């Protein structure tokens, strides 16, 4: 699987690759299977720290004289997936994102849709928040970062009458790695 998309100089989505729709469906987000061209990149990224890091990455990629490479994880409900992402800028400040699946690992399906929590988050600002690392997909709970399965087994998340909003941040391990290998190099 290779997921590709491009944003213009104003950070609007202008192009997607052939695997876009499959990727959206695999992630439980059929509403994104039809490419939302013209939508701002920033409308996909919520607060929690990930937005600030992505702003740095986009700026760095546009100012760099070579592509930026980083690793990330983007899981589907029944699959853990590791990707190598490349950000490449053109002279007109178009930025191309290309994520190549490196490996996938099957798991017992996660019992709820993360995407629905993410999409509903703007409507439920008063709901409690759960922070997920946008790079390694670990969740923070009790002061430490863990896989979703452990998070679900140590919290009463699924028994709550009101589900929390999900925000994407960055865990200390990923932040250290990203800054040392990409942003400060």
C-alpha cells in the first residue's frame, strides 16, 4: 500500500493517489473515500500537540533542499501498520506526501471507531479528552503511553455514558526522535 496526496502552497488538498480510497475504507472512514479536494490539511489535524509539530514539518519540508523522511504508524481497527513517509516540496511550494507501508500486523479488532470519536470531537468540547500519539499510535493514561488494547483494559472507556474526544499529540519518545532525526538535522 502506498498512500499519496499533495497540498498546494495554501495547504489545500489538491491531489490523491490510487490507494487513498482503500486507505480511508480500511481506517473505518468511508466518508473520506471520496477525496476531499480543496479541504485544508489543517482541518484533518486537531490540537493536542500534533498540529504544532505538523506545522513545523510542513515548513521544514518546503524550506529544505531535499525530501524529508520520517516513520509513522497509522492503524486500522484490526491491523497495526507502520509506514515510511516522505515529504517532497516543489518550486511552487506544492508539498507531496508519500507513505509506503513497511509492515502490518493483525490484531483483535479495536471495539470502537477512533475516527468517529475524532470527527465528533468538535461538537463535544466539554467531553473529557484522550490523547493519542500521531506517530506511534499509543494512548496516554495514568501518566504513561500504551497500546490501545492496554489502555482499554486499564480504563473504563467503553463503559462511559459519554465517550471522550480524541486529540492527537506526540509522545515524548516520538518527539525526541522526530526532533533529533528530522527537525534539527
